[in-house]
C-alpha cells in the first residue's frame, strides 16, 4: 500500500480501499480500510464480519467525504427532501446493523481461529511441492476470508473434494478482462496470461472459524493425495 499511497500523493489521486475481505487485516500495523482516503467493507453473510442479509460500510477520516457519502447513500439528501446530489438508496437496514454490532465483538476471536486453521493447512501442505499456499508477509496480518491454494491439477482436486462432500470454490474462475461485461474493452484470451493462469489454478478450501482439526486434516489429505498425480501421468 505504501507505494500506492505515494503514487496517489504525487499525482493528486484518491485511494479507495476495497477491504471487503479484510476485516481486521493489517498492513504495517495499520488496519486495512484505514490506509487510504476511504475504505469499503462488505458485510455479505459469508464475510469475516457478515450480516444476515446485504450490508456494507464505508469508513473515512475525511469530514467532507464523510458528509458526501452520507448524502449519496440516502438519495443525495443533505436533509429530508433536499436533494443536493443524485444519490442512491444505500442505507443499511437497522436490523442488519443490530446483528453486526453484536457480531463485531466476536470478530477478533473468529479471525484468530481462521489464522490457526490457515497455519494447520500450511503445515499439512508444507512438504508438497504441487500445492502453493498463501503467503503472509512479515509486515502484514492476513485474516483468511478465503484460504486459496494454487495447484496445477485444480479440477481433479476439486472433483475429489466434491466426491467427499467437501465444499470448495474458485475465487475467481473468469478474470475481469474476459468477462462479458468488459467485452467492449477488446481484450481476448492471452492478454493477461498471469491472471488467466491463476484462474485455472486457484482453489479455495473450507475456511470458517468453526472448522475442527479433524476436518482440516481430512481436507488436506484429500488435496495431498490428488495434487501432483495428474503431473505424473
Ligand atoms: C473483494 C470484494 N470486493 C467487493 C465485494 C462486493 O461486496 P458486496 O457484494 O457486499 O457489495 C466483494 C464481495 O464478494 C469482494 O469480495
């Protein structure tokens, strides 16, 4: 983030952090979402801090921006029926806020459990060359919204997990430049080979605070027994 912030300062740009998967994550001792001019959090139910329905928040230390965001989320109203801007209805439902304010108290504990689970997965895959595990830089704190490995035989591993009724997912299968919605930009397959390659190798393993050691062992065994096999054939 420091080089990004530096670049933005040099060129008079705003930095808006997408911290949707980063509740409690840190960069050089500072919380994700507080590094730029504004930070955006998603409280979609599956997130580290999840509501019971759709919810999200923007945080900022900039008073002017704060006022503008407040207006934008409420049909651009500066006060009732006085529309200063063209905004949207992005008000958070009070029931979601009530749930979130209780769940917030448990976020740190839940993040610590996720970190323990990640450590256990990392240990289980330590000797397996075909499985690349997430990397946590020494200046950062990862909160493992997902625990994504990279494995060349991704589709075989995925099939094996599914056969064992183990939930897994690909985050994300189609890079942005190949999305239908971005077709007008004119990119075709091969334009961003690194992103395309990653989209074929990523696999997110089960990751949530309530996972047990036995469950992680079972998942890791299924992955380890399948990874590398395709490469040998
Ligand atoms: C990185 C990232 N950004 C943005 C979003 C969008 O969040 P929401 O669906 O709450 O608007 C998500 C949700 O999955 C996300 O993971």
